[in-house]
C-alpha cells in the first residue's frame, strides 16, 4: 500500500464519518471499509402498490399506500490496498424493495463512476448518486408496484420475487 493510497483512504473514511451519522455510515473495525445505509429522497405523496402472487386473491385488487420512506439501500465496501490509485472499492449493494436486475443496473453505474474517476476517491459520489438519483435512474415513479411473496419464500416484500441475500453484484468488473 502506497502512503498516498493509505492517506487518501483515511481522509475519505474520516470525511464520510464526519458527514454522515452513525445510522448512515459505519466504518469497519478490522478492514479498510464499512457499510452505509442510504435512505432515498422520495417525492411528496409517493405511493406503492402492493399486489399478491398469482395464487392469492390480492391479485385482482391489491393495496395502494402513500409512503414517506422506503427501506434503505445498503452499500458494503472494502478498500483494496491500491485504492484509489489503481483499484476500485470492492462492494455489494442490496435493497429489499429492488429486483436483482435493478440492483445490477445500479452496480454497473457505480462501476462506470469509478471508471470516469479512476485514481480518485469515489465513495461520496457513489453515496450521493444512490441517495439522490436512484429513482430517476431506474425510471421508478409513483405508484411503484411491489409483489407480495408467499410466507417462507425469501423476502416478505420484493418487486417480483425473492432476492439473494448479500449477493455481490458489483466491483470494477461489473460482475
């Protein structure tokens, strides 16, 4: 690890800890990395439409709710020794209300942000993008439809099916 990389990592992690409160940003104790919980800024009167699966009677009617917030997106990251000079952060992104395809789309965008800013710290830019632009980037508007999964089959509420918990969907390779 070069001294420049080590210093850039420390400066970035200290800056993030000073910007975000402990509920939003937690630095890992054992490695250079951490976790951030990103609460999206929803438009006023944002609604979700909840529909049951095809075997339930909710299929025909469903329920519409106004919501002020959605569960946070969770970005876990670890900083390799040669970050930011050469390598991007290693990360996973999860969100209980997003599909795997939507999460992959967001991860690919984070990979692109790294490519555009190669050699510079990117965590703050990633966090701001996720917080402020996720809905527009994914073309999510009100009412947003969620499908209710049967009990015991993954997440309780997901858009169209259970997510694989903790699945790694990103990194510099976009895998």
